[in-house]
C-alpha cells in the first residue's frame, strides 16, 4: 500500500533540551501474491476447419507484486495444436498452431501456467 514512510523523531533530555530527526523507511515488496489469470473465450466451440493462427481466447495475467516479483510469463504444457503468443503487457493470445481434426480429437484440456520472476 505504501512504498515508504517518513516519521519525525524527537529526543529530550531531563534539562529541557531537545533534538529532532526525520526517519525515512523504505518498504521492500516480497513475493507474496501469486499470478492470476482471466480468460476471454473468442471461439467456443472451435470449428475443425479453423486455420492456424486463428485466435481462440485472450488471457489476461496479473500479479499484485511489484518489480521482478510482479513480472509474469505464461506457457502451455504438453504437445497440443495451440500456442500462446504475447499480445501486449500482461495479455496473451491463445492461437491455433496446427490443423484440428475432430474425428481424431474432439476436445482439448489446455493447462496454462503463469509464473512470476520473483524468488
């Protein structure tokens, strides 16, 4: 919520003398938030005659952390006829990478992994 705080500290002795100092405290973000994904389907269901490079969905990925802890990348696991393509900051497009054949495979379960660059 705050990147830094400032406080004024006063010290007094028993004889009535005092001194003041300003304290500046920087708050460093820790990697305490996991990335989140939201999916906007464009084609559902997908026609089997869709050409490669057809956009199937748009994925928005967010991480509430800052710096490297908030920099996120996404990928797909497995050998699927789809690929993820970065579109703009925090936006990916799920695209058909190769031809589809409904008689061979009628449904796909696609797992998208989002990872931040923090530790």
